[in-house]
């Protein structure tokens, strides 16, 4: 794909679509960075940083691969790597033959798909969930009591919801992968890409989907359906339940973890 204008337009649309309509509307309405709410600024910065990380990582991993980017000029390599990094998180476009990429690039692709977009109808666990989990881990490792971002505290309920979304999504992905390994004889990596892509609705495949059995394709369809409504439904369910909190408080106990 060597059309710079097409890549620029598509990547911009994918980026804005991944941010979500309400974030885009706030940017257009307030027009100044300082006027944006802290959570909006965090999402925008995290989206830019994740896209840049994916772009540089894919370019570095595939620049020496003669079957993908190595045969291209460095400008074409950059454009292809950038579009691939942006599209992996929500869109499903590809700028080179993904069946020929290194295993390390496939693993990176799965990580980007699993994180997904920021808001709206993007797939994955959502960027906000990922940011909260990273903030919580950082707070623990630095021995800070509060989870903070941009000098704002993150409520404990939000951290718990983020953790629940990640655990449930990983559990669903593991179950789907287990079923596919029982039903198919293809490589583990190829099956894992199929599962993560389906659950994240990112439409990436190592040219395997059409060769799967009908039972395996049904598993992928269920994963796509769950990926579209699962994490968001989980968050809504936890929010609704938190309105009726129990008045009973149990004594604390020491419990070994890690």
C-alpha cells in the first residue's frame, strides 16, 4: 500500500473512531488542550503513545523480514508499519501480508488487539481499562496508597471494574483457545491469533479462518459476539449492582498473594 493520502485519511479515521464520538465532540467543542477534562487528555495521550509504540515496534521487527517490509523503501516501510499499528487496535485493515510476519510481530499484534480502542464501538478491553490497570500496578510498585493519574485519584470501584474486565476477557479467550486446540490441528500461534482477533473484533487472521471446521467457526462467532457486548455489559452490570451495596462490613484478614 503506497498511497500516502489514503493511509493518512484511513489512519486518521481509525484513530478518531477508536477515540469515540464523545471524545471527538469534546475536542471540537472546547478546542483547547487545557480545557479538556483530565480523563479525556489521558485517553488521547495514551492512544497516541500506544500507536507510536506499535508503529516503532512493528517497523523494528519487520524491517529485516524480506517477506514483508524489507523489500520496501524506508518511507513505504514507515507508512505500512504505521497503518498496521493503528488498524490493529480496532479497524482490521492490513498493509502487508500478515501470514508472512514474524512470530514476534504476531504476538505484538495480539497485544494491541487485546487492548483495543479507547471508547465507542472499538474492540478489546478498551484503552481506559488498560490505563487504569497500569496505574494500579504502578501505585503498588511505588508503594502509594492511592491510584492517581494527572493528579486525580482513581476510585477503587473503577480499579475493580477494570480488573474484572481483564480477568473475564482473559478467561473467555483462554476458553475459546482451548476449544480450538481440541477441534483443530493447526499451530498454536495461528489459533491464538484467530481467538484474540475474534474476541477483539479486529479481523486479523493468518489466512486460517476459511480452513477451520464449522464447529471452530461457530466458536469464533460466539467470541465475536461476546467481544462486542461482553466487557461493556460487565461494566454496566457492576455499576448497577454497586448502587445497592450491602450494609454489612466484615473484618479484614491477611491473605497471601504473589
